[in-house]
């Protein structure tokens, strides 16, 4: 084995020496002059022609890239914090530029997606009373892990318009002076209205499908939400959208699908397990509970739950999430210097 390695090294050295000798050989004219006893001038020698060996560093870099299977390095798995914030602001600018009809239609899609997530959560985690009685913590984890995370993943990957996410993204672009008040209002109002329509549509379809059978989960969840005191609903809305917008914020900086899924799964399952309040999810859960017999009036739903939760979601998304990053990496609350 040692002899093989020694022979290989000697061969490489010999090849390198041969290359160097050939590269710095004098030209034929210089050789003839030397044979006749004439000292060659500096112009007699031919300079090394490194371009013949692949064009120097650029060619070697291209060859190395070719050997690795691509022409450019892959994007980073996760953007660094300043770039993450800049990307979120850019997303907010784009969302604010959308038309009313575009935002509304994509809002319907997002409402349906979140409705599907809530539908699954009620069907699984909301339908295991035995586990809830014996181990309530485990039941909460099941309720959170199976349902709403996949609804938000569908929303983010498909480019749908979710009101709670727009409170952070378009809110940040507005605070940076890159979106107008009218664009902010358009984004929030159109996405909220679309989310409501999509949620109600899916609630009706879920009700008429008969898949929930006699499960009391939807009625119990809707009743608990509608009877919350205003202040509790407001604070739960803040805490909820703090987690939801962190999921949206982190997922926007991930370049791979698995990265986006990971960024979404943990915060979303956490907010559900903690019993926090999401306005768009409530647009599905409470009407579904009413359809299935919950003794809740429309007024209780709208003013007793949806209103305080919506206000809390705005505070949680725009201030609790984007405020610290905007004041650190952006221009929030900073006076502009005169040019």
C-alpha cells in the first residue's frame, strides 16, 4: 500500500515539473539565438500562456461549479435577521399593491384553508372526550398539532391573503413609508371580508357533509368562545397573532418547503393548545357551532368574540411581532435625517 502511495506522489510531482518546464520554455527564435551565441532580448521569450489552460481563475471556478452540479450556490436555508425583515416588508409592499378584487378572492381561499384546518382540529382533537378527561394536556396538544398548521401552510404556499398575516406584513410596509394608508386599509378590509366569506362557506359545507355526526366538539368550542369576557378575548387575540405572525415571518425567510412547514407547525400548534383566539379560525368554528345547535346569538358572536379578538390580532401582529424588528432593522419611530 505504501509503495502505491509513493508511486502516485512521484507521478504527480513529475507531471507538475513537466507542466512548469513546458510553460516557461523559450520560444523557437530564442532557442536558435542561444545556439548561435546571441544573448536573447526580453522580447525574444514567449510569456506564459495561461489562457491555454482554461482562462485562469474564472475557468477554474466554472469547472468547480460544474463538478458540483450547478452554476450557482444554492440560496441559504434561512435568511439572516436583517434580510428576513427586508423580505417581510417587500412582501407587504406587494400585498398592498393588489387590487380589491384580487385580495378579496384570495381572501376567500385563505378563509377556506383556515376553515379546513379548524375542521380537522374539531374532528380529531375536539372529538376525544376520554383523553380530555384523563389527560387534558395531551388532548390540547392533539387539538393543536392536527389541524390549523396545515391550513396555514396551504395559505402561505399558495399565496392566499390572510388578514392576520397582513396585519404584520402590510403593517410593516406602511410603517416604513412604502405602503399608503389606503393600501393598508384595502389589504386589511378586503382580506378580512374574503376570509369571512370563505370561512362561512366551508362551515356550511362541513355542516351539510355530516362528517361530524353527533360529536359535541364544535358546539362546546363555539360556546366557550362566545362567552369569553371582552378583555380576555382581546388579550388572547394579541397572544394568538403574536405566534401566528411569527410563523408567517419565519416561513417567509425559509427557502425550502420543509423549512416553511417547520416554521409554521410549532407556533400554530402552540397557540391552539394554549387556547388562544384567532379571528379567522373563529369565523369558521363559531358559525359551525351555531349551525349545529349552539345557543349563541349572532350579536354575541360578532361583538362578544369576533370584535375583541380582531382588535387583539392587530395589536399582536403589527406591534408585538413587527414592532421590535422594525425599530431594530427598519425605520420605525426613527426621525428621517435631512439630505
